[in-house]
C-alpha cells in the first residue's frame, strides 16, 4: 500500500508537469506562450509521451508485484490446506500435541526404504524434541495392510512404537513374500504382548480398514508416489535425505 501511494504521488507530480510545462517554457523564454505555438505543440506531445511511458512503467510494475503477491498467497493457502488434510486425529505420533512444526511421514511397514530411513527419523525426533512426528500409512505390498492394522491396535494399547519397530527390525523375515505373512506378523504381535483375541477380533471386523484407506487417499491427493514421503507443515520434502529433512524442519522452526 505504501508503494502504491508513493507511486500515486509520483504520477500526480508528472501530470502537474505535463499540464504546466508549456507555461513554464514560455515564462523562461520571456514571452507569452501564444508566441510559441509550435513549441507548445511539441512540448505537449513530448510531455504526453513521457507521462504515458512512466504511467505504463508504474502500472506494469504494480501489476507484476501484485501477481507475485497473489501467487505467494495462493501457495501459502495451498500449503495450509495440505497441512490440514495431512493431520489425522489419533495417528501414531511422537512429540507435543501443539507443536509449531509437524512432520508427517507416509510409510509402508513392508517398505525396505522405510526400514532403512527409520533410524534417521528416530534421530531427528531426539534432535527436535519440540517437533511432532506423525505417521500415516501408504500400503503398497501384500502384507502392508495387515501390518498397519496390527500397529493401529498396538497404538491403542500404548505399544504402537514397539510394534512398528519390531516389524521394521524383522522385516526381512516377512516382507516381499508371495502371500501375506499373517502367522509371522501375529507372532510378532504376541511377542510385544498384545491381547491376541482382541487383536484378531479387530482384524476380523475390519476396524482399521477405513482408516488405512483414508490415509492412502490423502496420500494420493497430496502427491505421494512412494514411501517414505515426508511433509513438514504441509511442505513436501522433494529430495529424500536426512540433511534435506533437517533443513526443512529448521526452515519451519525459524518462521
């Protein structure tokens, strides 16, 4: 607004010069302006061109700046909307509930890259204690949905992290098999100390199926094309890596 007001004053000044330039020239020449009809015409044309050129410059500059501001506002709105979709009440999470920065990871318990990157995520949770880390599911493999259901059940028993880490640590035993490894996964659940009768009942009833489908749908909507995928306050991590994720977290913390 200040920029616009300043330029408005400049334009007003130019218009003043435009309308009084002939009078000023005639005064400096020491004769009435009627004696300089050609000068009057030439000065009028020149001043008109100058005013139009300057006006077009300022209008163009204002339009460009206004477009940049609109693009930035649209980008921020898009990120904010993305962040709202990314947050799911009850998601497996670590960190303060009212954290300034929230990192959302879409993972597949059967994904080898998720297993390989998990120690780096765990390190970052320790490094940024004021940041919240949420985990949502993006099942791509045969046993992924079953594994996600077991993790959700374990989360309700306050053993979600233990179950997730057990599945990741022993991933080589059950992942990427031709058939879902139900017996192995259930044996891991038993080793963690879950109520097996209640777990089987929850799985049979499909208690967590809609939740997992919701995560998958949101992942598709926000552009997830593989796992692990990370979002920091709605901003997608474009290059997977511990340092790039750390930088993105630091950028959001500094705002």
